[in-house]
């Protein structure tokens, strides 16, 4: 079996929510979930832009509430500051924004009546081609389905084959009501009453099609099913694929999908190890630990999911990707106090830079609304972004203190946009969109920051989504993350000003603000304080690790430059309680430990995940539904959250390679379990690297420079050489 293919021995089995364990297909615009049933298959169809329940409303001026909170905080009265309810003030004045939720487009149902008991069941996914398959036999007849969502034609394509002709009945229903249902011999057409969504089904090949009430009865032994999904008046025609075979459509699709998937490769196990099914690998991990084959499969699957959910022409990737198997799912929006960011951490190093501009434009397209939020809620210039947004909901949605009083969203997003510039060198995008967005984010702080002796103070200040120990609420001041984000934002903004010549007349103001950021603080346990205020006590029983930002995802603090401070960040992570963690926070912690050079601790986080939050489909959940005590419990629920899938991708990449200013770190956190392997094509701003290592300690490094390169090379944290290359030059080193 290929390392690019995963298989399962059973169909989806999550009671009443079969979509959780379905095979996900997608092209960033259209998604499909295939549970793998024989008798009655129900394939969920999605479109990236189908959301409901959102609305924009004018934001009333409630900045007096912020000023009252600041006054209370400045006199040390945190109880009064937390009683000042910003959400209530907005609701009283009609300014709370309803938040939209995504929902399925509809369902394609296939009914088949086998005459005898099935056997030899297998289903699986070829991640390299984006093709799902289902095989089984009945009474000596072999049946096979294969399917993909074309990245080229934006069509769901499925081939049905068997050793002899068989009969199946197809029906199609839409999520939000149907005004029109026209079954006819070449397919079914459905459209919603509002022209909101539509789908067309067509059958090609050696088959006969007859109408049976509102469904189609199809008989044949080898035919193709085409489904075109449409939303908001987009084209529902299948004319552009007329006359094309399944093989032609698959070839055109893989020509676009496969280069993205293959742009970076990790090989951690021998080929034979990939004969194991998902169930077998997960049972092994549950009984002992995750093997190298499972870790590689999780890395490949996470990349596959991201590629299948991200299009240059669609929305950015939300928490469920484009696989909304139900409606009104929890946390299904863009949650940018962690979850949006973890989704994209791996993208640039993983050669998937194409996915960043849609994320940038999702926010820059709403600058007017974001300015209104800053002005009316906080009384400042610049922009303020709620941690919760949806395409139709960019105001003050989710009116709770932990969201409304957090100010770091715009600044944290700027990290991704600046990183995109560093990797691509796209000065035009930097000048036209990235730097103006960063400037707006920084303007907010010029008005929001308060003088506090020689330094500045930030209040109200929230460390997502934690509450200080024995405190009256989440509202505090001087969250370490807020200052780390501000320091990074201002540093990069000043660099951008030098590169572009923009905003130079304001440079002195921003440089002065940067100089007045206070130093990080260490608490009585030798750990970095989560709030830079002596009166506020740390709370270690929480899933967020926001205050580790200067080490990861930032790169301000490292072992070589600030060893004492770096050790305090390490201590802060060690003190976090295991039972308070979630799927995504374990992936986050794994990335932190990898950045800290602690490969065994990073691997331990991934082991916990394989025992607690990974389903047979390899999709991840927020917490352990089996309630084994190694993650937090959440009111008996275990919501799907794909950010943990993407976080695993990043954690494994961080174990094997990290590029920081002036250094390429090779195998910085290699755990013993990954004693041999290869990494090919991993990207850094000036080029790419290939790494191969074996059990005898031999390491081969090949560096391909796309720009002039002058850097140190570190192996497992120790400098081994200095490397200088010209653009276009490559060099291979034995380390």
C-alpha cells in the first residue's frame, strides 16, 4: 500500500453524525463527505460560501464602558472592571452582531439493495490524488466506487463499477428548501426558493436512467456520476465537462492537486508500515504510543485537508474546513484568538503560500467595518477585530468579555501576512495590502496604550481565554501576549516602512511606542508570568498558551540570545495541567516544545492526541469523547475541530526543521522514535532544504537558495557551519 493512501475496514460509525468519520474531498470551493455505506449512502455536499444567520449592524458608541474599565483597573479594582459589561452595553444599544454559521448545501443519497451479505469491505483515501474509494463484494461480484472533487472543473465526480450490471436509486435534497425538482433521464436539477443554492446531477457511460417519483433509477456496470454544486447564483451547468471521461477529469484534477500535495514530503517509516489501516494504527497508539507510520499519515492527512479546503478563489479555511456535516455547529466560524492562526502555521514552510492571500483579503475587504469597531467600542483610530467573525458578521459578535475585551486579534494576524512577504518577497502586495493593514493595527495601540511611568500599560487586557488565579473575571491588564504581539507588530511595521518608504512621517511615534514596552516578568515559580503585573497571579489550569508567544509562534526569544528568559518560558509550559488541555492546545503545545528543542515532550503531546482526540477518519475533536481524563471535558460533547489536524502538521515540521533569523536549524527536536527519515522541499524565506538522517547518526543536508543566503547551520541546536550561497545555487553537506 502507498504511503499516500489510508484505508479503513469499516464505514463511518459515529451514531447520528456519520459525517464525522466520512472521507473528506474538496477543492476549496466544493466539499464532499463520503461515509462509505453500502445499502443507503448519504454523501454530504458543501460550498465554501453558504452561511446563514449573520447580519451587520451599526456599532453604537460604547467607548465610555472601556474608559470606565480602564479607570477601575488603574486603581486596582479588577472586580469593578469585570462588572463593566461591554457586551451588555452593546446589546442595550442594538450593536451586538449576530454571528453566521456555515451549513451543508445538501445530500446525494444512493440506495442499493444487495441480495446477499457483503464481505471484503474496504474504503480509503488517496491523498496524493484526492480520490476516495469504496470496495466490497456480494455473492462473488466485486463493487467499487471512486470519487473526487475536481480542482479544475469544480465538479464532484464519482465512478460506479461492478462485475455485472446493478441497480441503484439516486435522490438529491438541499438544505434550505426546494422550489424546483426536475428529475429527467440525464439527471436531476434542484434549486432553492431564493436562488441561494442549487445542484445538478448527470450520469455518463453505459447505463440506463429512468424516473422514479423524485429520484432516478440507474442500472449499469460502469458509469460516472457528475454533481455540480452552486451557491449565490454561480454556474450550475455541466457543459464544461461534457464528453469527458472519469479518467480525463481525474487527470486534469490531479495536475493541480498533486503538485500542492507533493511540494513538501516527509518520510518517517518504511513502505510496508503503510499496509496498516487507520484502525490498526490508532489501536496500537491507544495501547502504547504512536508509531512513525501513524505520525507520517497524520502529517500527510493534515496537509491533504488543508489543500482540499483552501482555494485561491474561496474563503479562508474555517474550523470545519468545507465539511459542514450539520448546521449550527459549535465554533464553526473564524475564531482568531488561536484557531485561525494554528490552521495556517504550517502553510509557508510547507510550500502552500497560495492560501495566505485569501486570508489577508478576508480581513482587508472589511476595513471600514473594522475601523468602526475600533472607533465605537474602544474610542481609537485604527482597527479592532473580534476573535469571532464570519463572512456576513464582522462586528461585535459573541458579546462576552473574553472576546470583546481582547485586543490582539489584528496584530496576531499581521504575523501571517508579514511572514508571507518574507517568504515570497512580494513588495507589491506588501505595499498595497499588507503594510496598510499593519499600519491600521498599530494605530489602534497609539491611542489605546496608556502611560505607566517609563513604560506603557494595556488595559483592559485578556490572555485568551484564561482567567487569573482567584480573580473576579478575565478582564485584567498587561497580558504578556498583548505586549509580545505589539512588539512584533511594531518591529515588522518599522521594517516595512524602510522597505516601502510608506508612513515614514509616523515612524518616530511607532518607534517610541516600541521602546516603552515593559520587559517580560518571571513569577515565583520561575515561569514567565501570563500577566505582566505583580498583583495578578497565574492560573496554570488552562488550555491556552498565549503567553508563550515570544518563543512560539513568534521568534523573539530563543536559547542562544536569552537563555534565562528562555528557561522561564519552558517552565511556564511545564506547569500547564494535562487535564486542562484540548485537541488543538495539545498540538499547540507540541509545536512549542519542538521550538524549544524538546522533541520527547513534543512527541508526548502527540501521543496524548492519538489516545484522545483522533477519530478513525483521522479528523480531530476538541476533547476526548471517551472521558479518560487526559483532556478537558466539555459538557459531554466532543466537537470536531480541524485546527488540531493542522497543528500536528506544524509540530512535526518544527521537530525536523526551523528557520529563524540568521540560522537554519536542522533536526532541532528530533525524538528517538523518528531515528531515521527524510524531509524534502521544506521552505524558508531564502530557499528550500532537503534533509535525510539515519539510525547511525548520519545527516545529509541539501540547501537550495532562491535568494542570496548567508546563515549559520545548526544541527540539534549546535552550530556546525556557516553557509553562504548565491541565488540559484545549491549545496549538499554531510553533518
